[in-house]
């Protein structure tokens, strides 16, 4: 725990991970190219992971599926059913 400049107490947790040197160097270069540090980029990633709720993810997936169905229905001549078997499609004679 540390104190911020205005006296507020900030809880922090240190995370130690081991990654190959090449991965570390590539990630650090990418963060620098984005104008940030590797530490700040990782904090942003962890923050994003902490904000993603499984319920929200399921809801978003359902919304995306509904959008796809709407898109497919808007395409003239597109049908999702009936499913045509591969063998029937190619009319293979089995020989």
C-alpha cells in the first residue's frame, strides 16, 4: 500500500511473471511505439480483464449472433436451412 500525493491510500499488488527475453523485448518495443511503458500497457490489459464480466461477454455474444442472423436474412437468396450434406452437394458415386 502506498500514499498518493494528495494523501489518498492506493492499494497495489505486485505481479511477477517470467517470459522469454524475445517476448519481453517485442512487447516493450510495441508499448514504446504506442507511447507508453510496458508496465502501463500490462496494467491496462489487467484492468480490462478485470472489467470483463462473463455475463457481459455472453450478452455481447448473443447480440453479435442476432446481428449475424439479421445480416444473413438481409442477403437475397441466402438460406441457413436446409443443411446440404457434402456428399449430396458433390453427388459422389462412392467409387
